[in-house]
């Protein structure tokens, strides 16, 4: 299969995940870039940030039009994460490839377990008042993960926005797109030195397919229960974590 076709297929799958779940695209983008498209771990984490930033920025307006973006909460959450994201970007450039790969796999594993574990309460439960301190703490932690591992963090942001800040599921999905976009751009700001050798002939089609997939993912989210989508995605994450922990060295 040609590299271009692999990039298009990977981008479409990742876009659907972002559009339907408000996250998860980057946790699939990094292994796809490494194992399918031949990127090094450092180049893959940088390319992932580019792809995810473009995709989430394109998907955000549709969710905003539907009233599913909580701008104040999202901006506070993201603002707390910008500094850690930029610092994490500096750290990532100095970490060995094996360390980055293992850390990424562990984050994917934790995210999968959290998605498979049943959560108390309804996703449509009443919205609680957002406490600035809690939003800042959760945002800072997410920003650090974004900077080091090159993931937008949506697969962590959505549970935090629902469980910690009390948003409804649809609002959490839309708001997470705002958070992911800002965190990804912040992390990229200090990764300029790792972008020189990126293959833009692959990243461009990958990102374009992801944007189109995100629109389809948003439509899919209205037809399939969020719980079913999360379970499917969690199983994929378990496979990704296993591949990166026990698969061929990169």
C-alpha cells in the first residue's frame, strides 16, 4: 500500500475519533506515523501536533454553532496548560526515543482503562459550577502531557471536563476541541527545531483527510451512543499500547 494511501486512511480514522469523541486522534496519530509511515518518535510527536491542531481548529466552529463550546471554561483550562505544554515541548526534544515511546504507550493504556471503567452518574447530569482552581490544575496537567508526548490530550480532557468540572458530555466534547487546539499550538511553538525534517507531502494529506473525517465523526456521534464509541476506542487504545510496549523497536 502506498504511503499516500496510508496517510489518507490514517487521517480519516483519526478525524472520526476527534469529531465523535472530542479527542483521541493524536493518541492514534503518533503510532500511525511511526509504524505505518516511518517517522521517528520525535518527528511523529511534532507532526501529530500539527495534524491535530489543524483538525480540531477546523472542527471547532461546527460544535460552537450548536452551542456545545463553553468558551470561558475552555479558555481557563487551556490557559493553565500553555506554560506546561511549552515546557514539555522542550523536554521532549531531549528525551531518548525509547523513553518517549514507553511513556506514550503507558498514557494510552491508562486512557483505555479509564474509558472501559463504568462511571457513576449520567453524562447528562446537571452542570456544576466550575471552580477556577480545579480547572487550572487539570489544565496544567493536560498541557504537560500535550507538550511531552505530542498528543492534543482530548482523550484526557473530555473525562476531566465531565468528571472534574461537571460539563455535560456534548459540551465537554466541543470544549475539548478548543483546549486541544490551543495546547497543540503552544507545544508547537517550542518544537520549531524538530519540524525541519518533517515530510509535508505526507502530513498535508494526513491532515486533510483528518479534517474531513472529523465532520463525519460529528455526524456519527449523533447516531451511535457515546458509551459504545468509547468502548470501541478503548479497545483500539489497548492494541496501540501493546504494540508500542512490545512491538518492534523504533
